[in-house]
C-alpha cells in the first residue's frame, strides 16, 4: 500500500526515469494535478493507469478518502504537472496524513526545476534557501524580499510570466544593482534560457522583447558577501545605542535598517537587547 511521490519531466518528456515509468504503469491509481496535462505524458509512454484529479483546491477534501484507499491495499502514485511533487505543488497534506497512518511513502526521484537551474546558474550551490513563489501583492512581495535580502547564501524563487517584470523591478529596489542574479526558464525545452547577470541587465533583457517574459521562471540570487555582512553588523552595533538615546526601539530599528541595509526585524531584535 505505498504512496509513491513520482517526479515527472519539467519540459522534455525524455527527462523521466525508467523507475518512474514502471511505477506509474504498476500502481492502481495516479493522482494528477491536471489530468488533461498529465495525459500527454502517460500517452507518450503507453501508461493506461486510471487518473484522479488531485490539486490545491481539492487536496484537503480528498485526502481522507485517498488514505482510506491506501489502507485497503491500493498502490497510489502522486504526480504534479511538472517536476517533483510538493515543491511549490500540492501533496503536503496527503503525505502528512499518510505518515500519520503509518503508510509507506516512497519517493521516485527525478527532475526539479530549482535544482536544475541551480546547477547551471554559476551561482554558489553549497548553501541555499528555497522560498518558492513570491506573494502576488507588491507590498507583501517587497517584505518577503527584504526579509531574505541579507542572507549569505543563494536564494531561490519561482515567479510566473505575468509577474516576472514587476518582480525583477522589486528585486532591484531592495537588492540594488550589484547583486548577481540568474533568471532560468523553459528548462529542458526548445527555448531554454539561463541568464546570469546583474539586475539592470536582466530587466533590459525582459523588456527588449515581450517573448522574453514568457515561461515559468526560476530566480537565483547570490548571497550577501560575508565580509560585507560582518561590516554591517559592526556598523549596527555602533549606531543602535546612539539612536536609542533619541528614539524608541521601533524607530531606531527602522532608521538603522536604512543606514546599514540590514533587515529591520533583525535590527529591532538587536535594539531590544540593548
């Protein structure tokens, strides 16, 4: 009664493992984010296993029934439209409940857009944080960027074609024009594009041709230089005590953040400890 988490191609249909194909052929049911989309993959490999729709809008409602099916001995596979399920895709609720019911959950590894982009970006890959899709509203998007702007590790984001330009401009507003950034899209497809540059040049690329904004984007942002981070912390340690003699912790943190470029929440935590 295992639940298989099966990675599927992110573009080129050949980017799937023999094990994934065998699993999809042998299970009783395939849970697919979009059955019409996944039908193309199944037809390509002559897989006639029945599919059920399983997506963000019905995951909570269907999970109990699926767990019950697994407990009766059915073998079920979960796939997303592309790549590894649960990575900015549905499945967490189901996997969590399956584990609670002592159901075996078995990953069938394969393609992942963020790992593929990271491997070819030219940006440090030893340490990274994955944020997923940024908020749709600009104010929330800016806050998320600001919250992660001072990490000294690579930051990985996803963005849709309709928001990529506004997202790029928000990144420029928060990060400035010197940070190395990679825009990767259409990975393993005919128009695969992986561009690593500073943000002004990447924005120019997006605006010179509207076609350049098409496709789902992986954005990779280089981390803050550790030496600069140390300098910023040292500067913060000097100016916060001075600011706190003239104003409250909240205002002092806000002003210190503007001066040092360090996240306001971090400045506030430092301020209240003085």
